[in-house]
């Protein structure tokens, strides 16, 4: 069994705490300079994780965009991009999603044991399907990734996944970018949902960096003793 990966949560929110609008079209909260920063963070990770809802709604590629960063990874003996990871309870994932079709790197889908046969028939040609028991728990997920050699995991959402990692106390770092506008619609997806978080009024998270990146603000928090400032 490998060591638990360093878990870095990354997302961009509106001033009123939303990840997106309530509409069908994806809302771009950040700017080009921050997208490039995130690309650099991705390039330094072994795996990138998003929830199944993010795969369905946003259809992300989850690839390192910079050709130079891809070359540096290969020169260091690494795959051209991080392993792509998602998790699902129902198994409702389309094999033509860009998560599966873009990039030749490894892809892993975690699900309950009961969902494995259906998922393997649907996406087994494109990804490794891994059952984690009666339900997917974040502790088991990160332990399995550690056993696969993942040392640094970047979690990019959505809100349900962020909530699960944070309430389980498995996050080592949070990189939260705030966009300079409001969404103003309670039907939209929030950064996190309800839960018992380790950080509250009596136990405040440690803010280690603030940075203006064009018109957005990066807030970087250390969430565990494993926090790595140079990561």
C-alpha cells in the first residue's frame, strides 16, 4: 500500500460562492492568466479528479495544455499528462465524454461494487473501473490511488466532491480563486454543500498566500500539517 497522496483542492467561485450558473452553458469564472496557472499546477500532479456530474455537465478534457509543460513531464520520465480520475454512484457516464476520448493516458473510474459490471460494459475499453465496496468513500479512493503510485492528487470539483474531501479531513491544500462578479441564482452549483467541516469558527484554516491574477484573487489555504508551500 502506497502513502496517501497529497490532496490539493482547486476551484474558482463567484463572489457569492457559486461554481457555475444554473444554465446549460458553462460559466467561465476565471481569466486566461489563471487558466495558465492552473495548467501549471496540473502539470505538477500525478492525477486529476472530478466528479461524474462535472464530467457530464462540463465535459472537461483534464489535460495539460502547455506543450512545454508536457515536454518537461516526458523528459522527467512521467506520462505526458496526469492520470484522469472520476467517481460515480449510478454509473451514468457516456463513453464519448472527453474525459475518456481525449488523451492517451491512464483513466480510472471509481464506483460501488454493484455498478462495476455495467460501467465496464460501457467504458471499460477506455478506463480502468474500480469497485470500492458498497459505496465510494474518499478514504478508500485516495488509498487506492496511493497504491497506484499517485503521490499528488489535484481535485477540481464539483461541489459534492469538494464537500466529501473536506468533510473527510483528506484535503491538504485549498487553492480558491474568486471571480469579481455575482451569479445571484440559488439554483446554481455552490463550492460546497452542507457538512461537518474540520475548519469552523473555533478552528480556522490557515491562509498562506493571497495573489491578484488580473481581475481574480487567489486564496491559498494550508489544511493539514502536510501542506507543501513549494508544491
